C-alpha cells in the first residue's frame, strides 16, 4: 500500500516535471536537475528519484512507537539527508588513507555487522571488540532514549560497554578512532569539501555552505537510524498471531519449539518480541575472569565488571561471529554455551543462575538445541539485507 502511494505520488511528480520544465524532459532524475544528476552519476549509482527513508514500525512491535519517525512535511529534505548519509556511510575517502568506510565493518549482507571476530581499521590495526549489527527495529529510537527504562523495556546506549549515548557521538567516535577511520573531524570536513558530489548532496540536504562537522554527523545518523528490520519470518508470525507465546501458524514444529525454549530461557534479557531488550546490560557468564571488563572499565564499579550490552538478536544468523570478542563462530556454539557452559562469575545475572545460586545448566537435548537455532534463524530479514536503499552507492 505504501509502495502504491509512493508510485502514485511520483507519477504526479514526474508529470509535473514533464509539463513545467522542458529542460528536465529527458531526465528521469525527479529530485535533481539533469546536470546535477550527470555529475552525481560520474561516481555514484544513486536513483534519480529519492528512496523513502522514513521508518514504519509495524503494529506488532511496541505500540508506543508506531508510525513514521519523520514529519511528513519534511520528508523530501529528510530523504535527501539520509541519501547523503548513505554516500558518507560507504565512502572510503572519509578514512585517513581512503581504505575504510563504515560499510567495511557494518556489511549489509552480514546484518550490518562484520563476519570477523575483530575488524581491521584503515592502517591494519584491529578493533578491540566485535562489530555490532545495525538495523534493529529500535536502533533509531535508542538515539533518543539511551540507557533508559520504561514499560518493562530497557535500552542500552551504543557499544558493547553501553558508553555512547547518541548516534552522532558513535559516528564521530568511529571517524576519529585510530583503529577505525583515523581522521580528525576537521580533516574530514576538508576532505568532504574537496569532493564534487558532496557539493550537490549537501546542498540538497542542508542548503548552501553547509558542509560542516555537525551536518556530516546528522546525515550519517539519519541513514543509520533508517535501517530497520521488521520483515523477518518471525515478524510475519507475530503480525498474524500477535501473541508471542502462542504457536505461530507460519512456523515449523521445530521453530515453534525453539520459540518456547527461547521465551522461557532467553527472553528475560533479550526480549520476546525483538523490538526492545528487557535488560539493557548483563553479565552472561562467558568467563570466570574477563580480559575486557566491558561496562566496568568505563564506570569502575565492581558490579559492572564483565557486564556488557544485551545485544539485539535480529539477523543473528548473518552477523557472526558472536559475543563482544567474537569467540563463537556459530549459533550452535552459542546454544551449547548457554546449555552447559555458563560460568559462575560474581556478577552473573540472576536469570542465568539456578536455585543454588550457581550457573544454571539448561541441558538442552540435541533436538532442543536444533530447534533453538531454527528459531533464531527466523529472525533473518532478507528484505533488509537486499534493500537497495541501504546498499553501497559506489561501484557498478
Ligand atoms: C574498523 C571497523 C569499524 C568501522 C570503520 C566502523 N565501525 Fe561501527 N563498530 C565497530 C565495532 C568494533 C563496534 C563495537 C564497538 C565497541 O563496542 O567497543 C561498532 C559499533 C557501532 C555502533 C553501535 C551499535 C550498537 O548497537 O551499540 C554503531 C551505531 C556504529 N558502530 C556505527 C558506525 C558508523 C556510522 C561508522 C562510520 C562512521 C562506523 N560504525 C565505522 C566497527 C567499526
Ligand atoms: C542474563 C541475560 C541473558 C540471558 C538470560 C541470555 N542472554 Fe544472550 N546475551 C546476553 C549478553 C549480556 C550478551 C553479550 C555478552 C558478551 O558479549 O559479553 C549476550 C549475547 C548473546 C548472543 C550473541 C549476540 C551477538 O551479536 O554476538 C546470542 C546469539 C545470544 N546471547 C543468545 C541467547 C540465547 C539463545 C539465550 C537463551 C538460551 C540467551 N542469549 C540468554 C545476555 C543474556
């Protein structure tokens, strides 16, 4: 329906352009002049008609946040801003030696994570932790609610240690991090000013003379916040059944068993509807002694040692390896760990402790383990990972 509306709208738009502007007759570039579009097309593979980047959170997700995130009267401007953000996100020229972009470590086909335990930055130095997936339904919302609690839903800030509280801040940290892009914001703005396509893209998004640090961060954030996943098999099931504890009609027997096991053993932290996590941060007993103390390294509090962000599990099948250090390569290993490998760390969260206070042993059978993995795989959103509006505009 939304698509139909869009098509109708653009037909009217196109009609108007053909009627009133003879110089644009040959161009299919609804949102650019012919010469702007020619210039952009020298380096970029952008559509002449803007993609729609407003986020529609479906009704089966948290009803508090239904509706579009963008004021309808601002939609054209917002789509220009997200389009600029898309180019910046994939532009390797934003790193010190032109080799790495956000998209190098946040890969669309990997659920916007990276299939390496640690990722290489611009000069071969590796990141300290495993790249986190982008494109969870609530990502855009996390920006404004970082580290808060409401209605039983918890949201951690960004990064495994919960230390960053806005998308803009996270973006700046990636640009400046010597193990990631290794730039200063000043140099980055100079770099952007020297590239012809940005002249056009910034003008469309922000107006004349608006290439500056704040707008670079705003544009990238607008793009990242628009990446949202809500068309997985799980979403279809939830949408049809609404009650998350009932068997889903579109699930196999195994997927439904996996869902029950997950709802009984995992959802108290990761959440059953995959719109919000229930706990923001926790220790899940990976080790008795941690090399990386996570949140504890930031706060210095004893109770935060070995405590990490509870990650979203959307697209988890694609985003391995798993955990903050990428120690597990497969979901089978993750499930084995929860079944019989949880360690009794001092800060181990109560959800993972048995009645005796020691680390709980879930002792899943092989059939149960396979079912849990089958369930986790229903969280894969093929639409999001194929969606052209989130893909690189460079090349081809
Ligand atoms: C060299 C690899 C690399 C590059 C380049 C990179 N990232 Fe990341 N990103 C990571 C890693 C690793 C983490 C986890 C960091 C941590 O927890 O300490 C992360 C975390 C994030 C998060 C937090 C997600 C969450 O759920 O908490 C966001 C958002 C993000 N990156 C966006 C970006 C953007 C935008 C860019 C480009 C400006 C970028 N990243 C560039 C590796 C990278
Ligand atoms: C006490 C809260 C808690 C419970 C219960 C819990 N988890 Fe986790 N889970 C976490 C935390 C915290 C992490 C990140 C830990 C780290 O990297 O140090 C995590 C990480 C994961 C990851 C890796 C995610 C990624 O992006 O790398 C998967 C997969 C996962 N959990 C699945 C499960 C499953 C399946 C269950 C139930 C069998 C479960 N979890 C139960 C807290 C929990």
